[in-house]
C-alpha cells in the first residue's frame, strides 16, 4: 500500500535543472553552480516560461502576437508609417518576451536589481 504524505512547507510542484559544467579544480564554484541551479528551478516554477530563447517561438505564434498588438493599438497606429508601426510593435513585443521566454525574464529572486536570467553570473 502506498501512502501519500505531504511534508509541511513543501509544495506539490517540482523542477529538475540539469547543469552541464566542468568544475575540475574549481571546488569554490560548485556551491555557486548548485545555488544557480536551485534558483533557476524556482524561477521556472514561479514564472512558467513557455520558451527558453526567442528563436524557440514558432513564427506563426509571433505573427499572431504582432497582429494582436496592432489590433489592440489600431487607433494609436492610424496614420503612422510602416517603419514607425514596426518599431512600436517591436517595443510592445518586449513585454511578451519578458513574460514568455526564460532568458528574457527578470530574475525573480533579485528583481529589485533588474537582473535578467541570462545575465546571472557565478560568484567566484
């Protein structure tokens, strides 16, 4: 018989982060690597990103998002040149990227500093 036991202060979600790093002779970095992996797992669980990098977004989804932005801003974009419209849409896409792409997200454990996930560095 299998008993389901939930330990206090532990949630029901989990995330496994695989780290591929050569730390031969770099014992001081091991703790930092483990800390970053733990923080990345919490980032993923907390934000639930859909993609790792911008290049991973299907082109059709990106076009749909651009069309949604254009429709939402229809009155504002009226009379603007195509170049200006594209610049405005690209600016609005930044928020879409920050909400959906892990490497474009702010690091939630240090959001006061505005550190992006991709900019997180090892402490040496």
